C-alpha cells in the first residue's frame, strides 16, 4: 500500500499481518478520492474501523487538517501508530484504540463534526447500517459532509438510514464503495 498523492505521495505504508483486515486497494482508493476531491472538501476526517489508517492518512496527505482514527484491534492499532509516525502526521492525527460505537458516543460528547467519515468495517456483520445510524443519532456529520463506506457485494445496505441517504455507488470487483450525505444536503 502507498499514499497516492499529496505531501506524502508515493510513501509506502504498512498493513497489519493476518486476515483480520483487508486494506483498500490503491486502485479503489484512487477512484474514491477522485470522486471526493471533485465534489467535496474536507478538513475534519473520521476513519472508523481504521485498520492501518490507509484512508485517513491519504486524506491528511491531500490536505485534511485533522483525522481521528478509531481501531479496536491491538495489532492493527500498533501498525496504525507506526504509519502515522513514519509519515510524520502526528500533529494532524488523533488515535483511539477502542470499540467504534463507544468512540462515536465519545465524539458526540465532544461536539465533534466531520466533513468526511470513512466506514470500512468487517464485511457481513451489518456494521455499515449500524454505524450510519449512530453517526446520524449523534449528529457527527457536518451539513455538507460525506460518508464513504466500503462493503462486499453480498452485503445488503438500505439506500436511506435515518436522515442519511446514499447518493452514489461504485463497484470494483466484489467491493462496493458508497457515498452518503444528509438528506437535506442532497435536495
């Protein structure tokens, strides 16, 4: 894996060993960011289920001012910390080793709002729908913000979850990338 563009362009980042994570491929990540930078701007980013931090680190490289990374797995979290340090993104990064849903409650208590939220949870567990519900209930997405989710083609996710609607979907092999915004922002 590598950072595709921005201030850390071409730098290699580590991925956790084992089968617990499936890093987003460079091809999918590049397509995702091409869509994002064409239509959205993002200063404050949340990388939920961060794994190695691949997506959030790319966002920082492309100019995001801050990214909060949430990762529960100890091995993945340690790789995430290594990647942040090797890219010298410490000042723009905040990390939490904890359950994603507990973290979303803590972020709500801090009155946080995010322009861009990445959701790349384990496949097949209904975590995208549950995460978007929690993000909506906790009012964590800024009015012009976007959520980008990654799922397997077999995962079923509704087009609308609370006040958040899917506005675009792209398929890359078995991987589906969806873009979500607040319903009133889509009108």
